[in-house]
C-alpha cells in the first residue's frame, strides 16, 4: 500500500504516547517496509509488541503501533487470511481511545479493507473504505492523512469493480489520479 511507503503522519503531532526514540525505531520499520522487507518487519514488530510494558513504555500507543506494523507487513506480504481476527481486535481496542491513535486506527481499517478485498467480500470492503474516507474528512485538518485517503480510495475502487460497478469505480479512480497530482 502506498501509505506505508511514506511518513503518514504517525510520527507527527498525533503521535501522543510515542517517544522520540520509539518514533526512530518505527521510522526504521517504515523504511524496511518501503524496501519490501515484510518478513523482517513483521518479526521485529511482533517482538516489540510482545515486550513487557515496563521495558518498552508504560503507555499502550507503542504496542498498538508495533501491532499495526506487524499486521501491515503480513498484509503486504500476502498473508491476509489469518490476520483478519487480529485486525478486528486491534480495531476494537483503538476505537476505545481518542486523540493520538485515530490515524493509527485508519491504517488498521485500510488493512482490514485490503484483507476483505482478498477474500472477495467486496460489499464489506466498500463499507470499510467508505468509513475510512469519512474519518479522513474529519481528521484532515489535524494531521497528514492524504496517503491514507489514497489507499482507502484505491480499496473503494477495487471493491466497486468487484461488485461490477465499473462506472463508479472509474470515477473513484479518476479522483485518485487528480489527488496524486
């Protein structure tokens, strides 16, 4: 997904409980994802998420971030069928919070849409992508979410194609092209 290949606002003002050192670790994972080192990122992120909270940090944000990186790497690597329950569990945990983790929740929800597309559950993927786009509209003034928006739009276009709604998918795809410029 394109949003992974750039800094998606996870390390900006909205990074609440992430320390500067932790942000550096996550930027390294982001760089590894951009170069296609999915297995390494997944293993490293799972190890970070499994660390005792007193070692890694007292706040839950670094653990959520590490879990998100691990799941994203699994999705990008093509191991989508087994991650849906964990994506749903992480989504539920993140929905209980507010503020700094909203961008992280959007990344998890886009990953969920990608998994649903892989399972050919196009209506569910469309619903998830549309929900992400509604949330992006609410957050756009607070943080950089343009890459997440593009990924959600790509999921929406693919979901529409999967349902045979080609004209709508083409309109979404044209919107993606306009936004990229």
